[in-house]
C-alpha cells in the first residue's frame, strides 16, 4: 500500500499510474474531501501529456482534455444523484481514458470495463495519505498492479496546504459515504 507524504508525492503517484493507462481505461478515485484526488489526477494528466490546467470539475461535472493519444475525460461524480446521471453525460469510455472522482457509485455498473480503483485515506494527524490500488484482473494483472502500487517516496511528511482543498464544498465527508 503506497503511503504518500506530500502534494508532490501525490502528483508523482498519479504520474506513475498515468504512465500505465491506455485508451478505454477507467480510473475510479475515492476518498474523503481533501484527500488528494484532484492532485493525483494532475500528475496522471501530466503523464498523459495534457497541456492545459487540470482542476476539479466539481461544478461542470466533466472536463475533456486532449492528449497526444486522444481524449482524457475528468469527471467529478460528487454531485451526480446516481449512476444513471453519469451515463447521461454520454462519455465514450471505449475511446478515451476516463477518471472519475467520487466514482464509487459507478463500480457496480463498470464490471465489464477495465477499471482501476484508487482509494485515498488521509491520516489527519500525520498528513500522510494511504493509497489502495486495485483493478480488474484482465486489464490489471497482478504484476502490472504490483508495479503501479510499488510507489514509495522518501521525503518528510508535508501536509497538503489548505488552498489545495475544495473550499467550495462542505468540510465534512460526502453524504452517504464515499
């Protein structure tokens, strides 16, 4: 289980994951508010060659970015009422790389897709983030998953600054759990 100590470390973990992604992959991110989901997506997008700024799509729900290889979809499912609302976005999962923050609500419907699940659990006292990575075995066989999850950083623990948190949301966790 990777342990991430800083904002830069979360971006580096995202870049490691991003370096393994290919068209058709879906990455589902979960973790409480301020865990570092968008920060991880920034590193992932950088590894994919996204040139524009990557910010949370909280209010627009989904943003499309271009990469040298094609489309990168960044979705924030926080405000979606259910999985049907995600499908209403009409995102083509087969022809893009799709990352869904707060995407736990979709897992039951993505059983036939190449899904990588990344769960981020912050430790409030230490500032560390414990990250669990799991994936569908056809796309993410144990050796590939082990490579992605073998991330380590050797720097002092640094808290994610308050300006990296989503101040536009309530400070408590998503209603109904995430």
